[in-house]
């Protein structure tokens, strides 16, 4: 969320993609992708390796952001953002399921507070990071490098968190946790 969150740069990017009239479309595209993923997400019930699913979805988010950053025109840019938004929705679905299957009731409130800090501060820190990188290297470089760093971060987390990667929801459904 810190490296691959270019929302703060949308006003500058809208200049290249059609001006102020397209700014709202840039902000809306990730939500459209999330809506499409929600409506077509029945397939996710057949996925049992939720940790791997989170990692794949987070990687697809990064790919969508890189695609957005590389786009020279509006429609490919919107596609990249919608792809990222859909991936974020899928990731959230798997994360929420894992949360509900693994967190003991006695810890839910405290851990929900920690999670809230994470999802409230992560994107905001991402805005600061995107602006700082854009100030030094340019807007486009900030977006592309953010997507690439997101992908690299996912790969590093995958290597450092093997139990997360192996998480299998069937173990919790059958009561074998």
C-alpha cells in the first residue's frame, strides 16, 4: 500500500491523459475494477490457498499500477487502474476470510484496531512516498517504480512468510486447525 498507491498523483497524470475532465475517471477506475471482481468473484470459493491468493492478487495490483504508469492514453490507463482495483478486492476477500478463520474472538477488537491503523496509514504514507519520488524523478517514474516495488515487496514477503503462503482454508473449515 505504501509503494503502489499513486492516487496523490492523479491530478498531475490527468493532464497527460485528457485534462481535468478525466480526473474523476482515474479516481473511479479502481472502484469499477473492485465492483467487477465482486460481481464475478464466485470463482474465489474454489480457491483454498488464501495466502497464495493474497500474494497473487497483490502482485496483480502492482502489475496494474505499472501498466497504468506506462499508459500513454486514457483507456489503457483506466484498464490498469481497474485491474488493480479488482486485484485489491480479491486480496481483501481472501484476507478477510483468513482473518475470520484464524483470529480468536478474545483478540478481535485489539487486532481490528491494529488493522485499522494499517489500512488508514498505509495509503496516506503511499501518497507521501509517491509525491516525494515524483518530485525527484518525475510523476511517471513514481507510478511505475511504485508498482515495481509493490511486486518486489510481495516476493520478499512470500519468501519471508512461508506459513502465510501455505495457508489452506480447508484446514479451518474441517476443524483441523
